[in-house]
C-alpha cells in the first residue's frame, strides 16, 4: 500500500504548459475534495496563459477549513506535467523544486530521467520522493488521446495520497465534463437528439478518463514510498 | 420593476435574519451586499481588479435593485459625482482599486469635511512602480489620514457583512462621513469562499434625508458646506477657524463610528488566545494568513495568539493595547512595504520594541504562512526548518 505520510493538509503546486489541463486539474481536484466532504482551495496563476507557455496552478487540500489564500510558495507536493518545465525551465518557479518542503513528493510526467546531479543532491537532502512516469504515453494508450495526460497526473497524486475515493473522483470528473445538469437521470430523456449525441460522446470521454485514473491508482498502489530510493521510475 | 422587497433595519439584517450559505467570489459578495442595501445610485469607472465588482453592480442595476447607474469619465469625476449625489440625499456606492483610488483621492479627501455619506469599495492593487495589477495594499495608507471610516475585510464573508454594515454606519446622524470597505484584489475578489447571506428579498431601510446633520441640497438649498460660506473668501483667521471646526468634527465623527462597529460587526478587533507570549496582529487578507499560522501554532502547542483588526479608522487603540498587554513579541504580517499597520500597532502600546516589523510581502505577492511561522519560531527561540529561497 503506497501512501505518503498522512497529513491534514497538502499544499500542491502544479506546473505545466498551456493546453495540458493544469488549471482544469486544479478545479477537478477541488471538486473531488468537496465531494469527499473535505476542503480545498485553488489559485490559478494570473498571467498570460497560452499554449506551450508556462502555466501554474495551486491547490490546497485539507480535512479542515482552509484560511490562507494565494499561490503556494512552499509546496509539499509538486506535479510537473511536462519535462520541458524541468529541462527548458518553462516555469514561473526555477528550478522546479523551489520552495519544496522536507519529506515531500514530486511527480513528473516524462519518458526519460530529467533530474541532473545537482537536483538529486537537493532533493535527497530534502528527503523527497520523486515519481517519474510517462503520463502522456499512458493517456494515449488507454484513452487514445494525450488530452487525458492531466487525468493520469491527477490519478497518480490522488492514488499516492489517498485523499479521496475513486467515486469522489468520478463524480468530480462527471461534473467537469457533463455539468451537474446532466447527472440527474430523469433529465436525459427529454434532451433533443443533438444534445443526446453530444452527451453520448461525452459519456465515452468520461469513461476513458476514468479508465486512465483507475490505471494510475493501480500504479500508485505498486509504489513503495517507504523505500530509500529518491527516484521511482514507473513503466506504463 | 417590482422586486417585492421587505425593508428591515441593519440590526435585523446582520444579526437576526436567517442566512443561507453560498460559495461565491469576494466581488460577488460585495455586489450582493449592495443588492440588499437599497442603493439609489452607483457610479462606476473600471479598473482591475475592481471591474468585477462594478460590473456585477451594473447587473443588479439592470435587475432593478438600483435606481441609477452610469460609467463616469475617470475616477476624479466618479468621486466628485458621488459627492454630488450624496448631497442630493440619495444612497450611493462606488468602488475602485489602487491607481484609481489615488486618482480619485482629491475628491475623496474632501468627502468627510463636506459630510458626504457614501460607501466606497477598495479592492487593493499595486500603486507604486513597477506597474502591476496584483494586490499590494499600500494605497490604504493614503486613505488613513482622510477622515473616512476604513474597514478591512479578511475574506468573502467579511466583504459581504462589512459592506452591508457600511451603508448603515455612514448614514448615522452622529457619523455622516463616508465608510470604505477594503479587501485584497484577486485573493478575495476573484477567489470563491463560503458566504452566509440573508434572502435578497430583504433590504436595508431606505435613507431618511430628514435624519441627517446637514440639509439635503436642491435647486433652492445650496450645499450646506461649500460656496455660500467659502472660507477662501474670508479672512485668514476665519478660514483657520472654519477649517479647525470642520476637521475636528470629522475626526470626532470618525471616532463615533466605533460604537456602530461594535453594534453591527462585533467590534473593531477579534482576539484569539489572549495572553499568549507571541501575538500576531493583522488585517485583511494578511489576517487569513495569520489565522492559519495561529492554527498551526496551536497544533504545535506554542503560546501564540491572534488579533484581527477589522477597523483601521477609527483605530482601536484601547482594544489593541489591551490585547497586547501580556505579549512578549508582536508579529505584524502585511501586504505592503511601509508597514502601515505595524506603525499603528507600535504607536498604540507603551513597549513598541516588542513589535517585529514584518513579515511583509511586496507587489501583491502571496504572504506565505511559512514566513509567519518562521517569525514565531524565532520569537520563541526555536529552530525552524530552513526554507529554500
């Protein structure tokens, strides 16, 4: 059973590139916590977001109400959606582990090891755990689209922290893609054919996204975070 | 348009009316308060991050909750028009941010002396170079010596409650000066939080122009406080006399607002864990960060207390002095470089040497709770985790 030391509060920084669904993930994470009867607050980076430009979002997730606001400057979870965040410095926070607290978790979407010797020194000193896996490849393999990369990343962090159940996640993903008005079963009958068609397409999208998340939960379960290794490379 | 409103006094609205929880932004919270305040007229000039508030106020005008609404030419015009409308006896609202506040300041600082009742929303934003839209709150320092009442909201709930209360306080016959409600841009205005609100069918009793210390202006009655007796046309000594009378009256009015801050908002300060060795004193968004630090400190069993300052003007000297009387160290986190709150705190206690000047963040940056914790550990002589830069 993989689970990083249980905390009341996780402060997360999500770094990626425009178009990867960084901000969407933050919103869905927030809804997951809400569905689980817990608390979350999220902050997107207010700047000039565009495709392939750096994007950051911040999520605080807690079992208690959250007072503080603003960007997470000292995270205990960092999620990196694109290897270029590390290798090209495409990030508002350079280097990527800036502000990372002790005994924390880094999840990187990459097909190759992106850590330099210097990074390894700093992260070892912080007693961090780095999980590297190819979330994009996983998304392509299961959902047939790299647009599900964010689902793989979100599945991994929720699988490792066990903050919420898969039911909480499914409800949140459903809300995001179908909207709450589509959830009520009685309402679907009255929809006209055009919306029905769209709805069907979205149902498929939802199912694929959930498949990706379920797979990452399995992967997360296979990880032993109590091991002494700094870096854990997962094959997808 | 008939909206079926039931008019109630502010005591009922704030302290008795049943409320329902909503998850809304700070901008929405301010507009929702305006919706329940029976506002006659709102005047807008957009500036980020205030635009959201006045846009939403425009929406509620379209829905019929406000009688008149227009977009002015710029802030000096806005603030001058607000004075004109208020003198004509109507209830008015406007809001601005950082540079907009400074642009309107010439008119704003004349409001209290002219006995202009109105509510001004201040959604903080950087004013100093380099240009930025982020929520530094240094602009509030410029408002502190204007005579205007200043409330500083910690979150979306405060923004709603303070704005609603402001409409009652500004029209009290023994106050009758403007009331500003400030909160941090983006952190509060553009972020959602839980807000308990009463039904929108409830509204604040409409203004009573006969219950005012100065007569309402119309075509026959000139403004009570200007041209007819313009000091500039008198001898210098007459001018000095009038000036002293007006301004002493302004600051007395400002102090008299305090009893209404107790009545409607539970007082100018909130104190948690009084008597602790380390006291955190903060207002606005910094109070949210300090509240979080206070919780962490409680979890770690540290002797730490928290004072949230709701009212910047009138300044609660006695309340602050009392809350800090047993403190060994006072920490004042702020969202500006000059530390205007810190200066006020230091001036309120006999042993100002115990006040740590900070932590402060600039340019509207987040105020990390970790920085406050580091100051707490330092004050208690404890080792703290070295934070990487």
